[in-house]
C-alpha cells in the first residue's frame, strides 16, 4: 500500500446532515484507500492555503465505487494528495 498518492476529485455528494454536522462523500480518480481505512486528503487552494481533510471512513457502494467520507467539501476537479494513516483492511 503506497504511503501517499495523487488524484483528483471526480464527484462529491452530501452523505448526511445531522445536528453534529455535515458529512460529504468524495470519489477520486484513483485511490489507495480501502474500506475500513482512515487518513487525510490534502489540497492547495487558489490562494495557496493548504487544506487538509480527515477521511473518517471509506465505503464501497454496490457498483464498486470507493467513497471517502469527510466533513468539508472540495470541488470536483480539485487535485489532492491522499495519505492513509490507519488501515482497516476489510474487503
């Protein structure tokens, strides 16, 4: 499993909205994350500010698409660097 990888966001959808906050699911052009993993996605804004999103959960849907659950949205097309910090390793 690579320590880090580069990708771009291909899709983002609202996962849930609860009193404790909002969760988003992000699809990437490629990923090293597997269901059960956690980690971070890093991006750089147009102004040069570094943005780091915690990936709190990784899910695979019925069609096999991998979704990265985060608490802040980023726009489709944004380039990110992903890093796995904990491997759950469930298939």
